[in-house]
């Protein structure tokens, strides 16, 4: 069968949209949409996931908690329009907190949490500025105890050499100096990690190779990949990425100081 190859540059916001569209096609998500619970924790990538699940636009800046902007790390802003984690039961949005939904979780239910770092082995980690570990610190015990599904969308923009090594040297009480809010790191195992690689593979059945990252003048953090596979699948994947080109950048969350 004829094989082809495509070279693709994906900006950070296009990556978020691509990853979100793949997440909602995962079998774990489809099963939970039919007969289970889904919790979408706050985060920039998860804002796109929430839009895909809800089938409606979201003011994604209001769905951001801890973040990096202005060259610093920031805690959850004092945002009067803050959108709390989104809870779905059998595909219907429920007006309850994530903690309440977690109490009802079984092994078939899904918790979606973005990551702040991923390594080449697709281990992931979450930053923790909160002294007790924040969202991931409060949820992880229940998720692991019940065998629930943890899905972590994260761009290759956030790739680091080693999660294990990074965690050894982190801790929000351990630094003498800090550019912004200091953080610890929670390493995650047994999660379904979805980067651009898994996203394109899931959606189109192609092989994906990460060959570079970076950019300037609005394309900072872009990911460069090569895809290979059957001619029609490569064509579909390339056209799909072209269709999401121009995804608008996120703004600073309401409540983040201007400086």
C-alpha cells in the first residue's frame, strides 16, 4: 500500500484544539458519555476539551487556574467569572462540584486533568502551587483507589527530559528564589496521556514523529511533526490540521494583574 509523509507545524493553540478533538474520540470518553461520569478539571487545554464535550463555546480564559503568563507562574486568579471544573453525567452537564462527582466514581468514570510537563516516555506531571496539592492532590487518591480513568491532554510544547528527575528537585517550600508562585510536582502514572502524537494517531491512524519546537512573533512554542502512513490517511490528517489553522491565542485570565 502506498505510503506518504507530511511535514506539519502546529501552534500551541492549534495543538490544544487538535488534542481536544482527539480526547473526545477516546473509547473511555465515549463509554462515560453514554453511561458514566466525566470531570473536566480547569486548565488551558481542558478549556478546549470542555468545548468539544459540550458542543458549545466557552470563555476559556475563565476556565484557567494556575498558569504561566507575564514570564511568571501564577496561582488561580481572583476571577469573579471563574468557571469551576465541569461535571457531566451520561453526557449531561450537572451543577455539582467535582468533589461531589468523585464520591460517585467507579472504575468506568473519567477524570480529565491537563499536565504541566511530559517526557519522552509519556510520563506526565502536574505543578502544585497549593500547599495541599490542589485539584490533583485531592482527586488522585479517589481515582487510583477506584480504578477510574485519568486522561491527561498535554502538548509536546511541555516536553522535558525526565519527569522523575524533575520531581526530585521540586517542592514549593524548597526554593530560595522564585519567578512567580513556587511549585511542587505530582508525577502521574497509569494515565492516558494525549499529546499531538497520540491525537493524530488516534484520529487518523498515522505514525507521528516530533522533530522540533519553537517559534517567534506569535508562534512561540509551536510543535513540528512529521506524519507517515497510507496516502489517504496522511492527506486527511494534513487537511485536518490546515482546517484548524489560525486558532486564536488565549488572553490572560480575568484577575491576573496587568504589568
